C-alpha cells in the first residue's frame, strides 16, 4: 500500500475532473450541514481529518455518479475512491459551488470568533460572516472583502481579521494523507472494504457484489430484494451472503461470490444465475420444512447450511430417491451439530459443490465425513458431550428439531411447538426446568444452564410457570408433554436430585441426537478417542476465562 500526501484542492479537482471516481458500493452523499462546518473547523486548525483511500486497478469497477458535477473520466482506468467520499465531496461543494448538484452549501466564517457556521436567515444578514466558498476561491482579495464590510486598514482588528481569512484560504493547501491500493484482486479489495469504517456502516463482500449487480443488471437488486421479502414472509429470510454464495455456485464462478463481479460476468449472466438461485431456494425451503422439520431460518445454526442442499436439489430438479433424501437430511443435521461453517465457508462450499456435481453412490458419505470435522462420522455422541453445554451450543438447536420431529407440544397450550409464533428476537423460546433461583446458588452456573435443564416451551407457558419448583408444577403438565422432551420421572424432581435429573435426561437427549444424526446408539463400554471430542462452545470459552480470572 502506497502512502503520501496531496493538497486538498488537488484532490477536489481530481474528483471534479473525473480522475477520481466513486464505486457503486458507496452510499450517496449523506453528510449533514453541521458535519461540513465541523470538518472545515478541523482543517482550519490543522487537525487530522483522516486519509483518503484510493484504489488503482485495471478491473472494470461498477461506478456511481458523484454528488458533484464531474468531467468525463480522464483515463480509461481512473482512481477509485474507496474511503473519503463524504469528506471530499463536502469540501468540493464548498470550494466549487458551480459544480454542485442542487442547492449549494452555504457555510460562513466569522473572523471575530474564528467560527464556521451554517447561518440562519438572520445570520446571513451579518456582513462579518464571510462565505467560505469565496474565501476558498483561487485568488480572493481579503483586503477588499474587509473594506466592503467596513473594516478599514486603520482598524485595530484589520490585520487579525486579514490573517484569519488567509488561514481559511490555506485550507486549500492542507496536506491530505493519501493511501493507495494497487490491486486487480477483488478478494483483497473486498477485504479492505470490510475493514473501512469512518463513522458509517461497515461494508461487506455482499455489498460489493450487489453494487456489481446494480451496475450490470439494473433491475437486479430490486428483483433480489423482492424475493428475499418473499422468503421473509415464509420465515426463511436467508442471510444475503449465503444467497450470493449459492448464486456464485449456480453461475459457475464458485462460492466466492466476489467473483460474480468479474468482468466476464454480464448482466444477462447475473439474471440467469439469479433465476436458478430462486428455483434452488424455493426447493430447499420445502426440503428443510418437510424433510428436516426445520420450521424457520432461525432454527438453522447458519444460513450457509442451506447452500449445498439447494445446489443439490437444483441440479436434480427436486427429484431424489428416499436414500438420497435420508442422506441429505442427515448431512444437514451433521453440518449444524458440528458447526461445519464456522470457518473457511467458501472453500468448504466449493469442495462440497464439486462432490455434489460429481455424484455417485458415495456422495452423502463423503459430505457427512466432511461435515463431521475431526470426528469419525460413525462415532456416536455421548452424555458427556452435552455436559456444560448451554443454549449457545448448536446441539441446543438440534434438540429443538428432535423435539419437533417427536411432535412435541407446548406445556401450557398443548399445541404443536412448530405452530408457535416467532418471538421478537426470532430465537427459540426455552425454559429452565429447575429455575435458576432454585439451583444456581447450590449447583453453579454451568449445571443450571446446561442443555439437560432446558425445555422448549412458548413464552406464555414460560410466564405461567415462572420460578415454580419442578415438584410443584411438573405434575400439572401432561405426561406426554414431558416424555416428548425426555423429562425423567418424579423421583428426580426435587432439588436434592438435580444432578441425577440432569444425568438421566442427558442420556435420553443424546439417544435422540444420535438417532437424528444417523449415528449408532451410545455404548458406554466402547472406548472413545480424542477424535470424538466436540469443539468447545463460545460460551464455554467465555466461562473458562471468567473463572480463571
């Protein structure tokens, strides 16, 4: 990355002359008038105002019109302004009002107070409030300006005011730091985009891809967002990054969606790829709901889990054998259980898409092996795998799905859990069977919040039960409801039997998870090597750090 400085006025002229252009990824000009006067004050005082980040590339970068009048691009490959648009555009609007689109910025300078103002109608009548645009002109006559407002050379303040007006004019020569990135690698530049945050929203690769779609397929963004709204109404508003990764696979450019920006990808290519993406997403929603008992996207551990099934279903036009449906369902659960897409998402999707495209009898065995991570794909989970794991664990979500597949119903309304409305946070509603107030002081945070002490119920049921002790409220719950969620018998419902309750329920839960994942039942007599260990959950790491302190 190159570093240097240029005068502020030279960069304004570069913007106005078309030597410096705005990529379509950038939002429009949004600064408030107060921000402009604050920036001018910082420049006047010589304070740091941040660097311009410029991208020089031979790539065909999608652009958007600047908020000032620009000349035709001076070069075939003008420099692209990655960061600093708001600041540079603001100064251009003040320095060159003739190049402003719409109403010019009227900023005034008061030499008496050394203050930049956005004047009110009354203040505009004050002759001592000088227009900054006139002070920043190439050759202002400061003496004439002062004399025109009644400040003569003999006035005791004349020299002071003159020096202050000169100091405003010197903003033109402010040495603006320039950072220059020379790269034809979209991946690298997209990474830079995600790191740039000068008071605005952090940009992502998806933003950059959307900008390319907008530039090459004008109605594309509207079409894509309209479909996302359709998915949202179905409770399956997948993460936009995951959708774009699927689109990249179906466009033939790969899961690195940034490659959709490549110059070789035309607007027609994007339109066709999006048509295939819509087809694939509709098919995968039906599969997740019908075959996997996943009622909404919030029950997925990651939207990326939907990409490979969507790709497979599109290639097969929705047709598959019963064995393939079983294999694909097991793969979905395995990818969720072991946080398959917690890292290296795009490289994993590319590799798995190749497995799917190649086909063959071993397709799902290969996919499941990959999703199992360092574990052997035929080693079952054990009760110890559930110890100290809480609602932050992916196994929590798998237990929820296992309960839905058993037809679990709410403990208060006795209606199916899958029919319960989504909460405002789109999270699964759960309940501590033994209330925190009852057991936490005696058994600690980890056991109190462990999976074996959590049940899936509605918000209403949660409120009705409140902090009641299990021996007082569990007898009022229908026995079938308790069996659906692996609650052991009444002999374990007292506080003294809490650890026994957890142990018995973990055994039942792990049996349900192994069945869901297509794994053999847990056999305590079978030795289990290090490869069978599950990764530590984030909440466990946090707890360990907290305790070690």
